[in-house]
C-alpha cells in the first residue's frame, strides 16, 4: 500500500515537498520531508507541525539537533489518563508533550485542525 506525505508552507499553503512510500507508518518521513522542504525553499523551516502518524523519538531528536521546533501530536492529547510516563528512553517525546501543552502548542494544533 502506498502512503503519501506532503509538506505545506504555512502562509501560502503551497506544497513544498512530497514523498510516496510503501511504509504504512509516516514516522520515518518527517525528517526527510523537512529536509526536502528546506532544499526546495532554500532555508531551514523554523517549525514543523504534524499529526500523530509522524511521532518518533528518533525524528524528534534529529529535528532538535537541527534546531527545528516540532509540534507533533502524540496521540490522544487532552484525553484523560493519556500521559507519557517519564523515561530516559524518550526524553524528546517528553519535551514534545510539554510543548503541546503550551499556549503556542495549543494554538498551532487547533489551527491545524481547522479551529480558528
């Protein structure tokens, strides 16, 4: 089954990168899509917003190393009992959880879902 992933520039809503894979999970596409968007646009994205299909501790680590602020859904944010337990194995996911709880994180996620 083919999976499609696209990167869209926030203001213009133009597609700046696209990828088609046979992998059912999108989580391996986040960093390559970000790099493709950078190559196409000529500058590093300041931030990345993605749904839970792109969740990956490794991707979060790589984006942090590139100094790109990511807002990637972790699953059922805001649902009762949906908290990631602290762990040395997922420090970047812990950071993501806190980032999503921030005012900016809530605003971006709401905007992405079409709740303006």
